[in-house]
């Protein structure tokens, strides 16, 4: 692989920073979890950065951005690379900026924490819990390996969203400090309406160097699996539990049979192929309320609870069966499985779920996550899809959309296609200001590259590095 | 006042306990806040206990109940007597048992507290906050003067119910320890489904001697008043704020104009008679989100915030303007004011409010409290009613009910009439078991006294002590 002169010059100018020298490490640090999607895998598998730099602090981030700007080198920023929409993939090579050294926790107060973007969600929670019995309101199922910065730049919600809603909801991010990519990078502080400029923008218009997040109390959540033989009983169970205002929960997932039997190895012997399973995290002081709720539903049986079980080998954290870990577990058993990200909005959520299941099961198995949106309990679907062809996948997407189930397509690498298929004017306007040369994570914002794109087919970034 | 022989005998047998000797104190300890209702005032003003005893612990509670059982003496149990449905009024005289000595906090753990019933809500919160930065999920606006036992035995919800729902919701009471009134009183522990037997039962079927409640984090809530010139704008503001999943609130009250101008003395100079006012408690780490929310609503203006104001004289706690403190403030200015307790259920809540306002304003001024019920934001109405006659009050109640706005009639002293006008079979069944002689707070449970009552008119307890 030959490096263009401008890239080599930028790399040389940054030689005093932590630059990865190992070829294999460069390759692995150029990749995220895009390969959950066969569509993205077919298109992005060859992508690799020219160099990977890991700044130690904001001053070094500024230096990377200034030097790369001067040499016209694209910069794709990443945390742990656990995202699934290809958001950390360097479409034109160049520089991958890895924030793994920026792990500082600067302040913890009642209800809030200030930290750097590269800290793992797990480590951030550990710090908050040790300091004052607190934890972040929500996290991705990749809690053990993902960073808070990556979660904000690429995530939408997760474990905790059944109570607190999504990251984009007012109050779920307090403040972001952002560096621009200009001749002389600026450092900006965003709150309130300004947060939408850079949150969930894949680092296309600024680099987050400091984060202030709200906290919730950290409880010793009781993690459970509950089994139902009827899928809709299970979906209603999860919804009704989330609607119990006095029972505090952090997770309510539903996995349609036979997914738990087929894909959850450690549940073998505890479930049959008829069992739809509900994954739960319930506050310990809500367990009395939960047991009362459960007692009213003889169709549901608890098969595991973390605080009281006789399993020879525990299943590990229950949230590592939910959100996109469900897909990961299925993929490991059956590599032909991929997924969709669906919004089943209130008040039609249960009807839509039933309709899509009637239409597609077992080609598409329902995996639901309880979510709050505008104060109402509804479902995010991370449906398990038995992949055959791209055409069939597109057809499945279309049928969902026609039924009124919005799709956030995880088989696309642009912000627009993975979102609501509309241009986010705030993100675009801020990119014009903060990234005038269009060097930040290129190819991920259609509005920047091709304002007239009509979304009639998958966007293909023309400047993407070609496979060899 | 002559004391019947059996009562005198019971009093004598309890002479070693703390028995009130002062006549005026006996009178004041025989009264609660029933006089918010002109209907109850006309019927209950003369009621007085024969004696008042204040047990120091559960053993003394048992002794009181055993002795009074033996002598056929009615026992009406009370905390601070801040309730409004006459629930602590001794209908047949006899013994009033005052729990003011039973103020122990036995255990505080993450998410839960165990305490005795006579502790003031304020003191319970102070203990939980000092121990571990926690507080109870919800409390009545009489927080400073009311007891936790009275709240559970007579309350339904309050400040905090916008987030946590009502006391009757699963998980909002963990455990109650209850003493029966039998020849040999028994001590029972209730959890789960059993809680409904004695919570909100006015002490008619058992005496609560220990309470386990869930806790939430105690934040330095930012208390605010927000003014809107349009009433429905204000109602929507409160509802929409409560639907913001990422903004943590503890109170959202709406007071229709001109109530704030007319009745809230300390708001003079800050509001006009056109201003409908919203009372709020917002978590400090949600203030950024709140200000963003506010910025989108130019029709609303913040007139007071507890953490930043230049008021010469502060208004005191904002929650002391909400729930039934609104009525109290109005009553102090205009003694002809009374109130109704209304349920404006989801999803018709806003329409119902508007309809009732169109029908009755200004004879009835809307006072709304945001409440969660089955996971949905809706309103409790504690409407301010300009009282004229009982017939007109009954008509106002009827028109609400016909429109679909359920009334919990605070002008009635029985559990059924102040509730859903249906017999609670669980409470009745437990009374049969726990109070076979029917001595506990007599006259408050119609199902016990008159199973065939048809609710066509106000219930009148035939054995009620007659006015002299």
C-alpha cells in the first residue's frame, strides 16, 4: 500500500504523537462492526486507514486536525469501533484518529458527570458508582467495550432507554465540547439546541473532546429471563411492565422463539424452541412490585434471576443478550443472520409488531426493545433477518415502511439512510462552518456530497477507496 | 361531656400510657382538615374523642387495641391529621390513637427505607438525605406537617406522582406491618397483592406500625413558577414537559388565572389576573434540557426560580402551592372556596379539562396536577370551587362524571364515596378478619355498615355522635 504524499507529510508532521506502527493493528483499528451487515461487508471490507493516531488530550486532537487540514487529509474519528453502520470506517483512507487515550473523568456531581470521550462505558460507570453510587442513564449493549464518545457520536439509545428515552431527547446529553477542523481549529461548547449539531453525526462535523452527561442512581439491578410460549403475551408483558410507573426497570427485551433456543447458548436446557424470552433488569427495591406483577400473569415464568438461581454456569449480563448483542449472538451461530432497526411507534406498536411477525416469521424473527418516546412506551425492533439477497432485504424494508414501521437502515453507511432519510440541516450547516474542506469522516453525509440525491437507491460514495 | 362507662374503663386500663389530659388538646387532636369541605364541616364539626392516647411503640399499639376491643371502644387512628376527607374524625367518639411518638427510622438502604408510621414526611426525607442522598418518591403537599403513616392510610399520591404514579401502583409501597383489633391482636406483614387491603383504608381494618418504602435520589430540585396568558398553553406546557423522558421532574402543577393573582399572596407584583401559573420542580441536571424546552415556547415565561431570583421575599417551597395547598391558600383568602378531586384520564385529559373549564370557569377554576397512570401522563384536577349550595356542588360533580371526568368526592367521609364508589372487597374481607367487632374508625366503610347502600345520595353513618 503506497501512501499519497500529502498523507505521508501529515503523518510525518504528527510523528511525535502516538502513531500506530503495526500493519495488522492499523487494519484492525480501521474497522468497526459494519460486518453485521452483509450489504456493508460487500462494500467496506477493504477499507483501511493510511495511518492511525491516538491523541492523548485535546491539544493533540487540535494538532491532528490542524495538520491534516493543512495537508488535505481526511480524518475519521473512532472510539472502540463497536458501531454497526460503518460510521468509523475511513472511506477514503487517510487518518483514523483513535480516542482511546482520552479517558479522563473530570468531575462527578449529583446527577452529572464530565468526562473525556474515549473512556469505556464500563469504566465511566465504575467511576461514577465508586464516587457516589451513580451510573449513566443509558448505554449500548457493548457497555464493556464501547466508549462514551462513540455512543454519543453514533448511538441513539440502549439499556436504560425504557425509562429515559433516547440520547437525542432533551436532557440526556448536557454539554459537548467540540473541536472544528479548520486552518486553526476552534473549541466550542454546545448545550441545548446546539447539541443536535454534533450528537449522532459520526464525527462528520467536529470532534467531541469533553462530555457532560446526566446520571441516575446505580442499583444492583436484578437481571432476569422470563419465558412465555406465546409471543404476543411476551410483548404485552414487556410493555405492561414498562408502563408500571412504580416499578423501576433498566431493560425490557423480547426475543421471539426460537431465537433464544437457537442462539443463546447458555440458555440451553432452560428454554425450548417454543419459548419467547424476555430479558429484564429490575431495581432490587422494585422486585416486590415485579413479583406481584408476575403473579398476575401465569403465562410467564421466570427462568433466571441473577440474585437467586441454581444455574451451573450463569448467562452473564442479561443486557448482553439485548440490543445489538442479540444480533451478534445469532450471527455467531448462523452467519447468514443480519438485522433491521425498526421503530414501532405508539400507539400502534403492538399491532405493527404482530403484523410484521405475521408477514415475515420465521424469515424475520422479532427482537423488541422497550423504549420511551415522548413519554410513551413503545418498541424499537432489532429484528433478526435471515439474509438471502440484497433485493429481498430491500423488499423487507419496504414492506415495513409501507405498514408504518419506520426503518433506520443498518445496511447503509450514511447518516441520512441510517436515519430518517432526510437531511439534518443543523448538522449540514455546522459542517459547512466546522469542516470547510469536507475532511471529517468523508462519505457519511449525503447532504454534503450530493444535495440532490433522491434516495431511490443505496447511496454510493463516489470517492470511496476502491477495492484492490 | 360524660364518658360512657366502657370508655372510661378502657381509658383507666391504659392510664400508664401517654394519655392526653388537656381538654382543648383532646379537641384539637380529634380533628383533621375535613373543614376544607363545607359539606363535611356541617356534619363533623362537633365530633370529639373521649380520650386520646399516643402509644410509644408497637407493643403499646397492641395494648391499646386489646383493651379497647375488650371494652368495645372504637379506635380512630391518626397521624398529623392533615387529611381532608374526614378520615381521622372519630365518628362515635371513643379512643383516638395518635401515632406521633412512633417516629423511628429503622433501616435505610439503596432504594428503600423502613420506618414507623408517625414520622413526619419532612423528617423521613431528612434522615434519608443525610444517610445516603435519598428521599421518598412522592409526598403530599403537607410534607412539613404530615406523617408517612397518614399519607399511606389516607393519601393517593402527590409531589412526585408525575414521575412515579400513585401510591397504589405496584412498587410504590414495599411492605406494611399491621396490627389487628381482635381479642388478641395479631401482627401481620403485607407485601404485594396484600398491600391493597390496608393502604388507603383510613385505618378501618388494621393499624400500620411499620412501613417499607422505595426511595429515589434526593436532588436540589430547582423550583419554578412559569406564567402563561393562555390557560390551555399552560396545560399543554405541563403535559409536554412531563412527556420529556430525559427531563426529570418532581412536580408540574397548573393554576388557572386569576387564582395565582387572587390567592397566592407572595406572587403579588409578579403575576397579573390574566396569568395562569405553572409550578415546577426540575432536577438541577435537567435544567439545561428544561431551558431548551422553554426556549421553544415563547408563550411561557419563568417568573421565579429558586436557584436564581431577585425576589425580596421568596415564595417558600413551590410544592406548598400545589396539590391541596392550592385549596388551602384559596380558602384563606376566600372562605367560600372549596374543591373537587377530578381524574382527567389519558388520552382525553386535555379535552376534558378544556370542556370542564368552558362549562364552569370562573365558578370552578382549574387546578391541575400532572400525574402518571399506567405509564401515561394525565392530570389530577383539584379544582377550586366557589361554593354556593350542596345541591349545586352535587350538580357540578354530576356534570363532571357525565363528561367522563371521574370524581373522588372530598365532600364525603366514607372510603367508597371518596373513592370509586365501589366496595373494595379486599378491604372489606380483611376488616371481617382483623376487626370483627367493627371498632376501627367506624362509619368510614359503607360496605361494612350498609352493604346494600345504593349511592343515590350521601351516606350518613347512623351511629355517628349527634351534635349537641
